[in-house]
C-alpha cells in the first residue's frame, strides 16, 4: 500500500478505529491551529528525528502538512532512508478541514 492517501480514505480508516502512524511535518504553530492528532515532527527537524521512527520503519506511515508539498518532500526523504510504506496525505490539512467542514 504505497503512494498517496486521500483525506476521505484517512477519515474512513480513523472512523473505523484503525490505529495509524500519522506524522505532521508542519510547524508547531500550525499544529496548534488544527491537527488530526499526528506526531508533530516539523520538516526541518525530520532528519534529526528519523532514528526515533526506526521501530515503525516497515509500517504504514501517513505524512501530512498544510497542502501536501512538505509532506511529499518528507515521504521522499523517508523512502530514501529505507522506509517502505510512507504515504503522503493528498491536499494536507486544508483538504482535511474541507472534508470535515
């Protein structure tokens, strides 16, 4: 299950009670404004935090940001570091808020 994930698919899985690894690569002030309870690791800090994610390296990890650009960069970086199932949330928190408005 590689590639992007839509906000509708994510909402469906969260509503079903699925335990998911979600990483938010926005800044802390953005996280405070709106979040979907992901682990906050700002993109600029991801390289230093990558070792902390070692235990979930083989698991699905859903990465999101505001619109999808920073999370796409994060997924690319994580894939190059050997993460096999990092997925970008298409449209980011903006699409999430639109879906849940």
